[in-house]
């Protein structure tokens, strides 16, 4: 049989492999291709892993214009819309700090920061009612505000804020979405494409046990056509204020840390403990 195409017969007891220049060249070419494919695979895995664990590319922190409220704001909704950074609602202690018996004041203001170079925030609207400690997500040019609390009760509402800038002033349009099946505050959420996951939280200010549900909102068809679906519960005890994320490497929701709620000794309230 001709050996010009790099064919090498299999060795037998009585027949040793024949070596020709063309077979050597063919083997070298095959080896080179294999090496290149192997290196490409290693680089792809390294790139995906480095990006997934936040090691690539390197970033740096930048301090932006201070929030307009000198007391600061805890638990606001924060996200991007219309090229601006929005901050909505939240709470603070205007009279005196909580460790001195101060009362928490709930906020409804919506502020916009036009760019990282902007020197001040603009008041561009107000929420329908004071609200904070909900889940925030930036989706299709809107800030989603999910659940939250106003001090007297926890809420199941979903609100989408869309920011636009016109001739020296900014405005915010608001659209109501499908309410959560249960009221939730101090929960965690992560947006993956057009799917929003919400986990944990508590159902009321008086709750003595944290929630362990995991909810999914499928937004592919738009906000008005979306609906919530309950997924398998969080393993272990329910928790408030967990950290949540999405692993593109494993295609899984990651839920980390948080705190569980325990009833106080007199049964009139709750206290936090590590889960």
C-alpha cells in the first residue's frame, strides 16, 4: 500500500512499523494541532474561571458624589436606569442614633446621579410610599424594587423605575409588576439575564422565624406578563440578609451567610443569630 499519505501499518509480531518522511511530517502536524487545541482549552477554562471568581479584569474603587441626606441612608433600592445611578427609599435615624433610643424614619425620595463625574444627585421623584430593605435589580433600563418594609409592615409589591433626562431635569416613570406571593423584607436577589431569583428574608417586622423560600420571576416576556414561581427551599434554617450570586461556571445560584431569627425570651420580638 502507498505510504505517501502518511499511512503506517499497525505493528505485528513479525512486522515492525515502517518509517517514512511523509509519516513523520504527518505525525508532527497532528501533534502540533493537538497541542494547540489543548492550549486553547486550558486558556478558555482559565478565562472562564478567572472571570467567574472576580479575578479578571482588575478593577478599582471610585468615590462618587455623597448622598444628599447628610445622615446617610440604610437599605435603599439602588440600580442603573437611563445611564444614571438611581437611589430610592431606605431609612435613617434623624433624631438620634438607635443605640440611644432613636426612632427609624422611612424615606420615599428617588435620587439620580447622572454620571460618575457628576458632583451632585438630583431629586427626580418619590416612591408611592416610604419603603426600604427590599431587593434591587437593574433590568432592561429599569430599576426593579421588590418587596421591602415601611416599618409597620413588610410588602410584596414590585415596582419598576425608568429614568429619563430632559433639558436640565430628570424624571422617573413607575410601572407596577406582579406582586410577590408573600410579603418579604431583608431578602436577597440576583438577576441572571431575564430571570430574577429572590431568597430568604422575613414576612413581617414581628416575625420570629426567617423565610427559607426561593422564588423565581421569569421576565423574558416583559414585566406585565411575568409571574413568580416557588423553587426548592433553601437548605437548613431560613435566613435574612444573606449574600447571593450566580456562578456562570456551575450554572447555579449561590447563597452565602446571612442570619436566622430567633424569638426573644419574652416572646414579643426576634433576635438575630448566625444560621
